[in-house]
């Protein structure tokens, strides 16, 4: 169900019919009440399987073919993020904006010497499925360069004045993986056990299927809303710290990677998939051209070919006779024998020659891609651009460029004014 939740996945992989929850903390319906299919974005991760893009192995019991890796057309690990703990190492990769990531990949294909600063101009930071406001931008720069860094996400809010000096803070976004229930529980616990939040009269979870996350905090008359919210961010999950650790398996070895390294690794892998696809297609083209050449030779005297087939005792005898009569090889003879008679008799020599010409042109073009790095990169960029159209999306998380020092001064000024 998680792969169908747009508040959990930056690019959902399952198109769900039914309820899998509408916001973090809302439990999905039992699986029997919903059904799903791969999204168009998910199909981009597996589409090239039939085109020989990756090596195929066998499944657990050795009965069915299974890919050793998926021939992904977009870097799922960077865009949807990944969290995990394994023996001896852990990983925490936060989600990023799909359009920005694809634009960064394209820019890196064009210029492999692209600096981290240039990448950050295209892809300025993480982009959480649940939006929010990013604080502590130095941590973003740090993990872009080193693979490790810390930043915070605050819920997005507006303050509305009420009657007799009261105010209401309406939160429309929460930090990633934070539910309204967690916030309500934290405020009530701190009010009861520690005497905090004296300026808050009530807090309500207004989240629903139409509006998604929505939280209302009612602030008492005379209380400074900004001061109250500073305490809310301090003592509740409405501000969450995220410690990024971009630890990935590289040739089977856990490696902490910079953002540029991860993008470059995706380009290398995608290039390898394209080379595999081209070589697979070249083998297919050779086979098709060879078969069509055989048909051309047989069409010189189709009546003779039919006569040979009719008079032969079995397929082996017919194959040997066709090979001898028309100077074709065993593969060509077998293909002709496998054709339905109506197809063979209706075959047109001119149209087949035109088809052979087109196949040879494709063959030449594909060979050019393997030899000409510029044309290969153009092909790769076209692929990336097409995928970007499928997965692209607007940014949801607002990035504040204020430093930690500036945020501390701002908080001190608010408290002093109170």
C-alpha cells in the first residue's frame, strides 16, 4: 500500500483504486478492499526488460527467468529516497523533486565536470511528498558534497486573527512521515505533564480525504502567535530533523556517496542498459535481414519452392532441398517452412526489399550510436527527456536559505518582543 501513497512516495509506483489512506497516520483499508496496477512512472522502471537491457538470471527455484537488476529509466533511489538498516551500516536518503533530478542528470550528461554548486542551482535540495519548509540549508550543501548532513523541515502554516485578540494557526503541511495525531498528542502531553503551551487553548485535527493534512491550533488572547509557534516547533513533531546518510551499494560494497556521484552512477548504469539494448537489437536485425534475404531468393521461383515442400517426406528433407535449390542456409529454410503458405505466396519482392533497406538503415544508425559518443549522448538525453515528461512534478517543499545563526537571532528577537 505504501507504494500507492502520494504522501509517502514522491513518485508513487502503484495506481490504487480504493483507500490506502489520505495522509500520514491514516491506516489503509484492508487489501481485499482495494486493487492496484503499476503507474506509468513504475513502467519506466521495467519497460526495457523485453529489450535485453539487463542480464537475466533465474528465480529462487530456477524455473523462471528473472532480471538481476531492473533497467530503471529514472533514479528511484534519489527521487523516492530510501531508508534502511543492515548489518554494520545504515542508509537514509531523502526524497527529491523528479523534474529537478532529471534536469540534473541531463545537465551532467552534457557536462560531466558539472560542480555541486551548479547541480544545486538545478536541484536546490530535497523535496518531500508532504511539502513543508526546509530550514538549515547548510546541512543540505553538506550532504550534497559529502553524502552526510542534517537539516530540518517545519510544517507550513498561516495565522488567522480571531475574536477578542485570539489567533488560529492553520497548518496545511507537516514534516515528512509526521501525522496530525502525533502533533495533537504531543501538545496535549506537554500541556498536561510539563505545563507548556499555556498560550494554546485547543488543537484540532481537521485532516480529511478532500484536504489531506490540516491542523488547527487555537491561540489565546494576549499570547504572541509567533512565540507560541516557536515552542510548538521546539516541542512537537511539527519540526523534524533529518539526518541524511547516502550510503549505497556500489559493486556490492556500502559506499557513502555525494549527490553528484549518485547521479553519475545512474548515468553509467543507464548508458550500460542502452548499450545492451542496442546490441540485443542488432542481433535481432541481423536475424530479420537474413530471413528476409531467404524469402527474396525463394520468390524468384515460388512455384518450385511449393513443389519441393509438397513432394518432401518431412521438414528435414524439404529444408535440405530448399537450401540446395535456392542457395539459402538452414536458418532461412527453417523460417520459410514455418511460414503459412498464404503468407509466402502473397509476399511481395519489392516491399520485402524496402523492408530490408529500412532494417539495414536502422542497423547502421545503431552501430553509429555505439561508435559516436556525441550521438549516443543525444539518444540518452532524448530518453531522459521523455521519462521526465512522465514523472515530472512541481516542487512541494519550500527552501529557506536562512542559516542556523540567523534562525537563532530571529527566535531571540521574537521572544524579546513578547
